[in-house]
């Protein structure tokens, strides 16, 4: 009986134990699968990283080979890099990688790696035609004998359209990645990738748009005269700086020469040079069209171009085909491509010393304003002449121009309507406030030195724009906080030359700046508030110009201090808002800008 009882108990245990063993076996099997999956994913990651590293090496080699004149080898290296990138992207498209991007802790890193490699793969495909065309061009002949090879440059520009579109798509896609949450091994290269795309995008976009018109722009269809407005960032204006120096650049068959130079002292003062519409003066002072050095106080190059042509016509009969603006910081970028240049007085300007030399040192060396203006003009002329007389490698030149465009230091206006219509599509190149769309709005903040000094070499600025969407009220409240910071102490200010800081503000130990804020179209300016006070601040004007509400505030600051003013605009709309852009004028140091769109009722 007991034996049968024992047998029965043993037999009866199997149904009770079986589920546990099945569960444990299942867990063990799952653990084996996870470990195997992790190993496979890790192996794929190592493989992808190795291929990506090899691709980077091949691209670097391709550039060196092209610069050395070995185009065939350069093309082969490019193709190997393209193959490596494609293999890396394919490896991260495996099921294990696609599943791993949803895991906690590591998911965001996996997703970022997949997106980055996929976009790199797309870029390499789009860059293929551009690279083939580039490698057919002799780098020593692209810029030589005092000019550029118009035919080669035009052919290259025609291949930028697909690459430009791919760069824009990649920038948008990579913009969805929050790199602050990534491991350093991914965060650093991703930031570098984003930065490179940001630099390349405006130049490629401009090249693609203007490619059909390059022969005309470069004088292959007849000589062209461009009036270059050289802006001094040390005395800030809404478009960039005091336009104390003007140069007439002639371009004929790709050859650039400086035909004439003039300074603000060459033009009459307190004279209306050209009429402007009344709306301009609801926000801006009448100086804009009465003083040559104040015409860039208006943040719209098409308007400034009209004024610049009128000022030039006062003294010279030249026909003007276009107007462009540039500044010493932009020159420093170009010097990275041209190498050092020597001025007529023997001074050597380099990428590292040109900003300090032109915007600071020159005032201590040359007290005479006419001599200072002549020095600015000579510096600009030397760099632009170097662009067509010295061997220039395309890559550093493209980087320099891209940087200048990105920082709003290079603007262009054309007297040819068809060309100007294309330029107008890119607000950075056009020197205008970005146009609003149904779901994306723009805000502008601009500075104008009213001290009559060159103190802005020692000033930094930041602008923070926030759009608060209130669906229940059907409103969007836009606030923009503008911060100015003086980077020198009161004691240091007292040591500045009188032309940098005149005796009156030096004795008063303060400087003054006008701040202009533009809201989105169809919004209303509702007021200014003080977040961090200066010595004094006041609202001077409010009105509407350039199709937008705008306000002007006067800010007085002590040296070594900061001040922040807030401007508020309100729009009544039920349309959703997806993006916000802020436009600023360039200072010596890049202006720090941040934007945010939030759902909040105020």
C-alpha cells in the first residue's frame, strides 16, 4: 500500500512540476536568445564602427589625393568610402538593431547610430555626381591667373541640387535626435556631423539656385560691377555694422579687380539720399537715408542696396549690377582659404589676427578716421584679390563661405530680377527676415550702437524667443529676451582710444545701444519689460515695417555689466505652430540664439 501510495505521489507530482520546468526552460532559452542577440548586435556594432572609420579615412585620403592632382586615385578612394558607409548602414538595418532601439538605457544610442549611418549613406549616394564632376576639375586651375574658371565652376554648381536636397533632409532627420542623452562616443561625432551639414547647407542651396546664372554673375556674359559694403562690427548696425568703407568690385570673365574705394567721409551728411516709405520711420530714425554710415541700420538688404547705390551715384557714374555686404569676421574665414595677405603698408593679415587688427588695433595706431577707413578698405581688397590670384583649394573656400552665410556675414542683392528672385528664397543670403509660413514663424532682434563709438568689439549678445500656444484662447504669445553683456571692466574702458570710446561716454562710464525687436507678421506688439536692468532703459518707438510689428528700445549700460529686455507680441490664431526662427545681426562674437514652442496659456 505504502509502495503504491509512494508511486502514486511521485506520478502525481509530474503535472504540478511540469509548468515550473517549462517556465524555467523558457526563461533559460530566452536568456540564451538575448545573450546571442546582444552578442550579434555588439558584433554588428563593432563591424559598423570599423566600416565607418575606414570610410572616414578613405574620404580624407580622397581629399589629399585630389589636392595632389591625382584625380583617378581620389575617385577610387571616394568609391571605397561610399561602399564602406553603405555596408555600415546596411549592418545597422538588421532585425537585431531595429529591435534594440526600443530597449531602455541603450535604445536612444542605437536609434541615433542607425539614423546617422542611414543619412550618411544617402548623402554619399547624392554626392556621387558632384564628386565625379569635382575630380575632373584641376584644383590649380579652378582659381588661377587672377580669376576663376567660370565653366568649371558652373558645371560643378549644376551638380549641387541633389546633394543640397539630401543635406537638407539629413539635417532635418538628425535634428530629431537629442544628442544630450547619448553616450560620448556617439554624441561628439554626431555634433560634428550636424555642424558640417549646417555649414554646407546654405552654400549648396545657394549654388543649386544660382547655378544657371553663374556665367552672368561672374562676368562671362559681360562685365559686372558689385558694390561691396564692408561693415564694421565694432559699431553695430541692424544689418551688421557701420558701412564706413565701400569697394567697387569689377568681375570680367571670372577675373576680379577692385575698381574704386570710398569711405563715409566721401559722402554728404544730413541729406536724404533716396526716399523711403513712411512705415520705416514708425520704428527707425530718419538717419537711415540721411547718413551713409547709418544706412545699414535697417535690417533689409534690398532697401539698403537702394540706399547704397544712391550714395555711390552721388560721386561716381558706375552702373551697379549688385550689392554685397561683408565684415572682418567673414574676412577671417576667407583668410583660412587664401592664407596670409600683405597690405600696401607691409602689415600681414592672417585668419587669427585680422579681426583684432581691423576692429581694435587700428584705432590705436591710426587716430584719423579717414586713414582707418582706408585701412578697412585695403584689408577687404587684399583678401578679395587673393581669392583670384592665389591657388585656392575648394574645400576650405567652401567652408569659409558657408560659415559666413550661416552667421549672416555675407549678403547679396542683384539688380537682375530673375537672379534676385532666387536670392530672395534664402533669407540669410538675401539679408532679410525669414518669411513666415502657416506653421513656422520668425522673430528678428537687431542692435544699433548709439554711442558713436567702436565699443561693440567688447559686447556680446544673446536672444531667446519663446512661443506660448494657448488653444483655449486661440492665441500665441511670443516673447523675445535680448541680453547684452559688456566684456570689459570700467577700468579697461578708460584705457580705450578716444575713437573707440569718445570722451563724453568715457567720462560718464557708460555706453548706449538701441534694440529693435520684430514680431511675426499679423501679431501685435504688447509691451516691453525689464528682466535684468541696465543703467537705464526705455521704449522709444513702436510701429510696423517690413510687414511686421516692431519696437525700438534705448538701453544705457555700465561697463562690465549685463542687461536683459523682454519684448512681447501676441497673435490671435487657431493655426498650430511647429517651429520658430530668430534672426539677429552679426557681432564680433556669434550671437547665441535659442527658440522654444510650448503649449501654455499666459
